[in-house]
């Protein structure tokens, strides 16, 4: 099985945007039941492989799960969300959807800030402002790494020619400050005449599309940003 090579910080940033944009209110797969945070998100390593699931131990989120819960059926439900030790497993029992979303949003922002501060301490030259919800998410070129994958940086789906999805081709403007989101010394993902190739897996392409911005590069955009948040209702644990 492939190792989960995603950056934890990028996964958490994507999860924050997905949560606050109401992503759990528009499930393509299971519209008839309540959605569970992390488990029903494109960030889940089994989001696109329910019939051939990978062990949760391979997920990048596992490093946030206390050791005593890493063998649980859904380890991500046991990530501590605050100093009181509340987890998704506990708040699913008594909080409503609005309260759950708020609690996880606060935790995500705090965790993202902590990770960014830790990285700035190690690499001060790479200092960046704290993450904000308005920050755009850049797409990953198809052959950016050893294992080609979905352009959604938080999606772990590996690329296969027969697995559906949607392909994109971009030819970056030569005057662009960011080009195709690749480091200046990298040719990864570069095709003939400077064309870069991207692929969104079948599920991500039903929620997102890619667009090119000459200042920021290839960006991930929600297909339905105008959809309202779902009505508040109780979420019962499975």
C-alpha cells in the first residue's frame, strides 16, 4: 500500500475550508445520512476506496490521535479538541451540528497556527502570515511527486488511467509570478511547450474544479460556493 505522503498542515488547512464552506452538507455519496467530520471528507484516505480500505494507521492525521485510541474503529474521532479532552466521539453524543462545526473550526485554526509557528521557528526565512479562511488552495501537478495523485493537495487518491475523474491542462503565463506553483528549479509536471497536467479524481471533480490565475497559479475552486450551510440538526454517532 502507498504511504500517505500528504503534508499534515495542508490537510488541516483544506479541512478547515471544507468544513466552513459547508462541505459536509452536500455529500455526493451518502446524502441520506448525517456526515462525520474527517470520515466523510476528501481528506480521508478511504474517501474513494470504501470497498478496499487502507488502514487508518497510514493516515497523516494519526499523529494527532492519542496512542491508546490508534486501534479504534475511527481513530480520528478521538483527537482531543480542547484542554477538557473533548473529542468528536464525545461531542457527537450531545452537541448539535452548529456546535460541532464551531468546536472543530476553533481546534483546526489553533492547530494550524501551532504548526505554522513551529515551522517558522525551524525555517524563519519561510515566514508566512497565519492561515486565513480566504486563503486559496493551490492544485498539485499530476507528476509533481514520485506517486501521481489527485490535484487536491489534501486528497490521497492515487492516479490511475481507468479510475475516471477529470484532466486539466494549463500553459502558465511567462510573466506570472508563480508560474505553475512549482519551485523554480523543478521541472516536475512539465509537459511539452510548458503545458502542465492536473487530474482531479472522480469524487473531487464532483465538488471542485481547477482554474488558472496568473498571480497565484492553478487554484482549487468549489463548484457550488453559493450553496447555503445545511440546517442544524443532531448528529448521532454511528
